[in-house]
């Protein structure tokens, strides 16, 4: 590994702007970046088709594209999300890429890193502690214990904490129902990633609605007078982190919201810093383009007042075969016919992205068991449908395996200017915005609302939160709200069972299907598989 000072120097980041965490990790103090760092780099969004259970390797592709572009002589940097311990010990494992397309020090990044997510977890739970103490100490704000909407947080998958009773026992306060969410789904994580700077973060956390009074009036963090305490906890977490790829290229990591239950994009602070330092900025949005990319383009880009220049859609032969009807356990068996049936899923994502006016490139992430015939047929399909495409083999070859994709990406950027625009006007009414996402992106026939959701919509309109974007909570495994409906479901109904308000983040969160804000572990989680590894 190169010393992180040498890696940062590739971006023109001086030692004065670095805060070292050992020799291979550092934070960037964006206030100390030299005034000459004003490149206004182009934004390349890495997204994907609807994934399999194991994911399709967006991070591996992002890292590979960075290494490939650097080999081709381009000034590029990647900005990625921080891994959550939930997936690390759950099902997907770490979030540092794979093979020769990896960011390092891998294990440190996947675990505690520089403490950003721990700071967020502590901040979330501090607010919960203050709420409980306020009620116990006389409840001057008249908070209804049964109408506290702020949940505690833990950066771990633990289904037993979804619904709990707190304050049980003598002298411990008013017993009431509560629960935990995973830290990456918390509103504070969303705020960290949408705030432009510390002052914006402070203003946003003060607006967070944490509870309601017995009369139904909202209680905010500002009412609790705890915003400065949160700022102290978050002081170091505001600064983006810089690490390196196996090939010594710079990667900025900051923030890590999930895309199925949050907005799924790294921080605007890191994105702005990267744009000042490099000609090309490779970023990624979680899960398929119906989730992370839709939110990146409808929420993050407007909040940052930025333009997305290109979207790279990761496709894999295995995912295409899954959507073509092949069982998950049989995906390593060649099946060109099933792959062509599943390509409709990829095509729908590509068509959806073009609705935003953003040029698209298909990145075919190669796996060792993909047959040459399958790869050739997929490339031919892309060509016949006028989609620029390239095979990426960064897992086994590193940057060398990404040269062709790098050329296609740069050629497309040079030949096809972006006409980016968000899909809907934020000033439309709540149901109109939900309907546009449901019908234009998910291709649902209609949207149905539970009685509770109807009541919530009316309340949010009365509170003045009708003109903010929508952050859908939906399964990542289907265009619909049913994870078993693969490929391109049609004629389906999207059901909104609940709608949450994230007043500080500045969006509404409609809950669909059975998506959970606190995931559970599978029968044999990754944590148990680690028993066979050296620690």
C-alpha cells in the first residue's frame, strides 16, 4: 500500500488538508483544500439492473472503472458509500469491491473505519435518551409517549429490536412501545449525505420531527435543545475519508444510506470535494436503478444543485438468467435463451434512465462462469439496440480489465451531452409524485393507500410538508413491491401501507410491501461463515 499522503497528492490534496488515521486512511478537511482546486468534474453514476440476492458488483465495477480510467490517462476519482456492519455480518458481506478491483485497507473499511457510523449511531440514540429523560423529568413539552416517531439505531441486522417496550420497571419512566432501525436507514444518515456543509447539517437536524404532543403538534430536535450536542458528536464525521484502490488510486468514502429504505447515495460534501479535485467523478447509488439511481436523480442532484453527466448500468449474465426464469442455484450454468428473456429487465432500467435525459452505458460485469457465447450475445443485443456497452473484467484483471469500458464511457461523455432533469416537480401534490414514480419507474398500473397512509398524507399537508421529494421504501428484488415478481412485472398495484416524514432530510418515505427499516439475519449469516477464516 502507498502512504495515504501520496495517494491524496494524486488529487492535489495537500498534507495540511489531511487528518491521518494511520498510514493508509485519512480524512479530508474540505475547508483547507487549496483555492485552485476548482475542476468541476463530470459526474458518472454507477447503477444496475435489478440484482440477485448476492448483488451484481457495482462497487467492484466503480473501482475497476476508476483504475481503468487512470490507466487510460484520465484524471478520475471515485466517491463511494461507507459499509454498514449489517450487510458485512449479514448476507452481502463487505462493500470494498472484490478480487483485483478492491479498495484497501479492506477489513478496516468494512468494520470500524474512521468511526463515522458509530458517531451517527450515538447521535441517534442521544436524541432518544433526551426524549425519554424529558418526559421523565416533567414533560414540559407535553410529549405523548405513544406518539414518539424517533427510533433508536444500531448498525447491525437484528430483527428482535424492530418492536420493543422501553422504560419498563419502577422509576424508569413511562413505559411505551419503541423500536430500532439500522443506522444506515436513519434520518441522520440521510441528513449527513444531503447537507452541503456543517451549517446546513445543523439547520436540518433542528427541523427533525421526533414526536407529537397529546394535541398532535410536532416536537422537533430544536424544541429539545440538543442540536449542539449532536454537532459535537458528529464533528469529525463531517469530513470525507480518503483511501486507495489496490492500484494506488484515490477513493473518497463518506456516508452510507441504504437505497431500499433510504436514498442510497454518498454525501454531497464528498461529491463536491471530488468534483473540485478531478475531471471525472465516479459515484454509485445502491441496488437497481429503480431505487438508488431514481433517488440520486430526483433527490440528491436537486439538493446539490448538480448535473448528472452519465449513468453506467451494471448488468450480469447471472442476473439476466435469474430474470429469465433460472433458479438462483443454477445461475452458473450457461443458458443464452433464458438470458435473452431476462434482458427485458435491463432494457426497462435503461429506458427509465433516459427519461431523466441522462446518457447511458451498459457495463457487463464478467464472472468466471459466464460463457463466451452468452457474453457475445449480450454485447450484440446492446449494439443492436444502440446502447454503448463493454465487458468489464476488473475482478480478475484490475484496471487492465476496465480499459474498454473506460474508453466507451469517455467517448459517450464526449459525444452525448447530458440533458438531465428530474422526473417530477417537487411542488406537485404528494400522491401525484408517488404516482409518477410508481407508473414511470415501476410501471405499476395503480397505487393504493392504506387508511393510515391517507391520514398521514392529510397531516403532512397540514404541516406544510407537501412540496418535498419522495424517497420510496421498496424491495430491491423487483420493480414491484413483491420481491417474487421478477423481470418486468406488468399490471401490478403498488400498495402504500405507511408514510414517514423526514423533515430534516427533506423528504417523505412511503413504505411499500414488507420492506423493513431494521433488517434481519439469514439462517447462516456471513458472521458464522467467518468462523472458518483467520481473525
